[in-house]
C-alpha cells in the first residue's frame, strides 16, 4: 500500500481523535514525503537505524548489563514497550506507527547504568542546567544523531518530538497554546512504558533469584490472581519456572485488557472529535480503571521494596556509577578526549562530556576508564 492510500485508510478507519499522518505538522527541516511510508513509519525506521538505538543493547535496565544473558536491557525494554503500545493502539483505533516511533525512541536519552547514573549526571551538570533523560532523548534525535548533511539529528516529525518531550508542558504545535494532555498516542506509550517494565522486572527478578514468587503471591494481589489463573488453565503444572513465566504473561494480558476497556469507556464518554479535543480533556483518556490502578500501585511498591532497593542489586549499580563519575571527572579535566562531534554541539565542556558519557554503553564505560587510567575503588 502506498503512502497516500495509507493516509486515506487512517482518515476513514482510525478514531476521530487519533493522530493522522496526512495531518502532520511536518518536520523542522522540510523533506519531500516518502512514496510508500507515512511520516511516522519513516520516523520509526529512522530510530531503528540510528546508532543510539543500537547502543541500548549494552545499557542497564535494572540489572547491570552483562550480569546475565537473559536479563532485559534498555533495548529489549524499548521493544517490549513497542509491543504493548501497538496492542493498545490497535485495540483503540489509534495510530500504530506513531506509537511505535515514540516507543522505540523514548529511552534514547538514558545513560548507562540506569536511573542512578541519571542522578549522577544531573549533579555533575547542575551549573549548566542539569540532566533529564526525557530532554536528553529529544536532544539525541534533534542534535546528536547524524544521518544527513542537510540537517542535524534525525529530523523527526513535530508530533514525534512532542510525544518524546514527556513530563514537559504540552503546547499546541500550531498556536503554542497550553494544553491539558499530550496526544493520545503519547498517553498510550507512557502507560505502555510503565506496564512493560513492571511485568518484565518481575520476570527478571524471579529469574535472578531476587524475588520469591511464592512470597509475592502472599503479598501482591495482582500476582496472586495471575498465578491462580494459570493454575486453573493448566491443572497439574508445577509451581516452578514455567508457571512463573506464564503468570508474568497473564499479568501483562490483564493489564492490557484493563487499559483497553477503561480507555474505550473514557473515549466513548468524552467523544473527542479531534486530536486537539482529546488534548483539552479534563483527564487523560488512556488509563487503568481505578481498581486495577490500585493493584498496580501495590505491585510497584513491592518491586521497590524487594528488588530495586535490594542490596544484591544496588551494590552492582553503586559500583558502576562510581566508575562513571570518575570517567566524567577525568573527561572534564581532559576535554580533548571528548570526540569533536560532541564538543561542536555543546555550549560548555560539561555539556559535551555529559552528551558523550550519556551515549556510552555499560562496557564502553569500562573501556574508556582503562584508557583514561581511571581505576574503580574495588
């Protein structure tokens, strides 16, 4: 199907409040449209082929990259967010390619070693504006990536950029007026992000021996129900590895079903006739039902108490972030070791060092540390 036919299909079949490729506000640097792909299919493909996307394979999600062959990385997390986003968008008649593009790009601004490293970079760059991974994601795709001599960055559409600027003030792309809510597709990806990490972190935690699935069944209602459903569907299945894997999948399916049902209810009640109308709604139109949201909150608290702040997980991250801090300081003292590309696009040495360090994989930090003569305190 050619692009024009796809745009006609979107106009006819997507929800009135869904984003339509034919109505895109375009790119910062104008380009001729692709004959086959819509603008957001093109955005998605540019993200998939960029260097920052590939480097996510070597970045920590929860467990330091390289500790286990089966643990999630920042890349596999992004792929799982893409899958959940597509499931929700398809069920709600929203724009799947836009959701895909945003889902695949949403974590490009994360540094190595997870959120602890983000806090470190924010502290190191406080005097030049600090660090926020959402803002850094936009900086990566607008400035730091390079794919053409005609423009900096990936030259993504304005809608994709707006969706990536998560947690920032939402403004209308034409008038600049402040809006209450982001685009529906941005809401989908935002919820898909937390949905994906809650459930894959349970899977990783059990696999790593950090979470006890039996203890969790006594304390987390959502997990207990998922295990019970699996047991009813597969009588005789032992309460072991396969049971727990199926229970994780069951929880994910329950979450997607609840978001779909609740969001369809909200959309029917609000009846937004355009994307702008959805952005002016009093509440987000994509979300969990109140009852399910409280159950997810309990799971979230349990993961913080029993895994994210568990010493067996945190000590590896602390050790890695200490090394990252030493690398940052060494580069700040020797800015000539920062590649020219980063120095050319930064307004200060600290920002250039931050951009360089943020893009590193976990193992590249160790490599550059050796080259700089920086030794960890362990």
